[in-house]
C-alpha cells in the first residue's frame, strides 16, 4: 500500500510541475478573480490552470502528510545487509617509536624553564 501511494504521489508531483510550467509567467497567478468569458478563451484556460494548481498542490501536501504518518507507523522490517561492506581488520599494534626518555622539545636546552609538550 505504501509503495502504491508513493507512486501516486510521484504522479501528482509530475502533474503539478506540468501545470505550473504551462501557466503564463506574466503574473495573474492564484490571486486573480474569475472571468465570464468561459473556458475556451485564454483567460478561461488560465483560470482552469490556476484552479488545477490549487487542487494539485492541496492533494500533494495532504499526501505528503499521509505518507509521513504511514512511514512513521510502519512495522520495522529486517535490514538488507547484502550490500554492506565488510569491516576492516583491526590494525596491528604499532611498534614503540624510538623517543627520548622525556617529553621535551628536541634540541632544546635542558634547563631553560621550558614546559614539556603535552600529547
């Protein structure tokens, strides 16, 4: 059922994009009133596209909310691990580096009040 609603949602989204792109870009949009000249005139077609945009946008938002609700309340299924990468092997312990006995700055005078570096 969820997959079916998701496909219907995608079709509504494509129809909404198509209706929006068919409208004139010179204004008029959703805020204009009706025209008594009928559907066959240019103004009537614009009213029809405006009305379809409103309807499709409302259905799109309602379906988005419904799909979010359904997805949140679905039973969790098993996770498919067939494409999971194998975990890398644990790195071998590194050999102890040769270092001076103290954590002092190399080539620094021994007793000049310098603070040893903290790692």
